[in-house]
């Protein structure tokens, strides 16, 4: 019988996951594993909405400031990291908490990911630099040339997935699809999935307010200090991309701020779509006390 439990708090950006997760972890006197694909980078702060210093003091977090932007992390890397972290937590506590909005990372932790051969750093650099210089059409042409299977059946609209597919095709000589078996792995602990949501207008107001707060906290200055690293995968994210466009003189600062808000809202919609595909999530508002009571009933 499984006696250990990991409680997952997921949901869209700005919905209030961190505050709920901290109170939940404090109640169980346990540790949080972040499931955010950007908060792990120590060089990124304001633009990725990391937990506050007070929240980090209240509860220890794994996968916050744990890596550098030069590290090219994948969902497989997160799976290995998070499984090690949860086993460390279970040495002292029967309950662990995972908090984040990166759906693929959470899926990798719960179900496992297919093992794909390591790709040389030189190949990855070639693909990233080529895309940065030549754009989406260049990616499509090279994928069609090197991986006709992915070109026919893969996602040819998502640059990140396309770059990954091209890396694998060039680095291994095989299509990434040949490595993807989709077999779910069994975990030796219980998993409780909770997704947070709010009425759409309220969520969007919170997103807009958070962006304004980021600007006031110094997001432009933070992005300026990172502009020489803009080609790295870690910087291919909402909040930094738009400010880089402002630095390039392509848009005004006001337009950049408006785009960050718009793109953050679009990202939230994609997150909600992802989590709603999983029927195991119990949907709640970001009310920490209600979440704690619900979890207590499930674990009774």
C-alpha cells in the first residue's frame, strides 16, 4: 500500500498557486517542488514571478534558483530532478507538495517521459542560432529535409518543439517520434492533483496587475542585463521577448507592456486547456483553507 503522497497545485499564470502552495506545505510541515520551467534559473527573477523572499523563507523550495540560463533543461531533466527531490522529502515526511504551471513538467513527474538520446551541444547551438537568424521557414525546411515523419505528423507550428525535433533528427539520424512510445510509468507514491482557476475577467485583471508590478519592480532593467543572452532557450519566454523587441527599437515600451499582458493572457488560456485535458484534476478557486480541507478529506 502506498503511504506517501505528493499534492500537486497547478493552474494558469497569476492565479495564486504560490500562496496556496506555501500555506499547504506549511500545514503539512513539508517542502515544495517547483514545477515552473523558468523559475529554476537563478539569473531570472522579476520576469518569472518567483516566490517572494518571505515565501522562500517559510517553506523550502526545490527547483528554484537551482540552474543557470546556460543549462538547456527538458521535461526529462525535470522528471529525474523531481523524482530525486520527492524521494528526499519522503525521507522526512509522508507528504510533498508540487506547485507550478508547466504542464509538461508535471506530466513528466506523474507519468514519466520517453528516453531520448542526448544531443551534442554543438547540434543544439546550430539549431537555436539558425532559428534565431532565419526564422520559422528555415526550421520547417530543415525538418522536412531531415525528418519527413515529423514534418508530416508533428507539431509544425510550435518553434520550441520543432527545434527539439530538428536537434534529435540531426544528432541521432532518427525521428524524435520513433523514441516517443507514450507508456505511462507507475509511481510508488500517491498523487493528488488540484488545479486552481478564477472567473476569466478576474484572472485577466490579476495578469495585467502582475505585469504592471513587474515593470515597477524593474523588469526593463533586469531584461537589459540579460540581453546578451537572449538567444538562450531560457530567455525565449513572455516578458523578456517583448522587452528585447523594445530594445531593438521595433516597438515602444508601452507597446511592449501591452504585448506582455496580451501574451500572458494567451499563455494562461493554453495552460487551462492543457490541465483540463486531465480528468484527474480537481478544480478549485485559490482559497488555501478550502484546498487544505479538501486534501485532508482525501487523505483521511
